């Protein structure tokens, strides 16, 4: 969010843009934005030049919406099991979310994004039971987060896996994906680096 006391004509920083993208992702995860609205607003946030342009993108969202800042602790301890069930929408876990021991994801014609960049990791393994059709499962990793999708059944799936960065980093989390993904996409990548960062 952009502070209301700050002049809206000031130039936006990378951190300002990142904060707004986190708020938008969390709002989409809460069902406040459709996948199309999320895509449009994220594109606008990443190209915004001023704080005023960023403020417009979150003006219709509640003040409490949004992911916790990277330095903030997770709002609740990690659950043993978490469930995502959605149809034709986007589900996002980003910011300082607490990674559970196991996730059950059931999704049809929508995207699911799990961003581990700033996640609070308390278990050494996350097991994902996946039942997904017609969408993208996107895992944004960081050094020390490894993804194993060897036991995932894939039907007409595009797969794009990039290493998490530092291959020498100690493993802090192993993500094991099982189940089925059909007519969709599996994307595993580190966070994007923007110009000048």
C-alpha cells in the first residue's frame, strides 16, 4: 500500500512496486480480484513510475488486505495441513506465510502460486497432494528450496523448471509434489530480478 501522506507524484521505487504486487496477490488469493484483474494490475504496478499510479491499483481494496512484509513474522503458526480449493480463479500464497507440512490443492481452470521467497519455513518437507486441471502451478523458490515432481502424473503439461539460485546453499525445504496435473503448466523458478536490483 502507498502511504496517504506521501505526495503521489513522487517516483516509485522497486520496493514500492513489490509491496503493491504483494497486496494484489493476497487480494486475488482472498477472491477479491479475478485472475485477469490480477494480471492487469500486476503489469500496471511493475510499469508504474509514481506512487500515485501505484495507489490507484489498490484503492478499492481493504487496508488490511495484503501479505505481511518480508520482515514480519507469520500471523499464525504453520498448520500441519492446509487446503486450497478453487475453480477458475487464482490462489496465491506470498509474503510471510507459514509453510505447512502438507498441502492439498484441488484446482480447475485457475492458477496456484506458492511464493517461498519470504515464507516462514518450520518443517523440512512440504508434501503437496495435487489434483489440478487447466491451470498453472507456479512455485517461486529461493536458495535452499528444492522441488521434486518425479511422482507427479502429467497429462498434456508444459514444464519449466529453473534452479533456485545458489546450488551450494543448504537445503531448508524439500517440496514433494504428488498427484495429477492435466492440460496445464508446472513452473518452478526463483524470484524475478528487476532492472537495477
